[in-house]
C-alpha cells in the first residue's frame, strides 16, 4: 500500500498544482479587483512561494521515503492556497459585497461569547480533558486490542 501511495503522489501533486494554477489564473482574468490587489500588495506572493516550498518538501520526501514530509507538504499547500484566497479578497468575506465588519455579530454578542465561552467554558473543558487523560493513563496495555 505504501509503494502504491508513493507512485500516486506525483500524479496527484501534478493534478493539484494544475487545478490551483487554473483557479489562480481564472481569478485574475475574470476582471475582478483581485488583479489590482496583487499589484497593490506584492507581499501576497509570499503564499504561493510557501506553496512552492511545500512542493519541494513533497518531492524530497518522496525521494528519501520520509512518510511525514509529503503529508506536511500537502497540509502546507492547502494552507498556502487558502491564505492566498483569503488575502486576495481581504477585507471581504463574500467577495466584493460583504466585509468582515459587516458580517461580524454585534459587539455585545461577541463580548458574551468571549467571557462565557473563552474565559469560563474553555478552561473547564481543558481541565476536564487533562483529568480524564490522567485518570486513564496507563490503564490499557500497548498490545491489547478491542474484541
């Protein structure tokens, strides 16, 4: 299965890169303000460059048979593509019609969520999780399996 996966990765990587190049080119040629954003904000090229580094990581991982490198590269390609998309449309959530500030909930609702969930519920959840892992740590043998 591993060898089969290693043979499939170059084809899948090529397909992903062709799709991303097509999507990027189509977005620039659709006369959207995206092209102006890329001209006004040359720092946006950081994200495709990060994707290129991820491709290099995948190729080196394939050559050296390091299983974690192609995975890390695939995750990085996804994050770079998403960051490219998000930064190209920033500050809009719905392209060129709804901004982040317009889409945000009222300030009182955000404050309630911050104090209720962020300050009270999240720490309680983390404490509970740590306690449960502590209680059950070492209770199952490494070689045991479910019936």
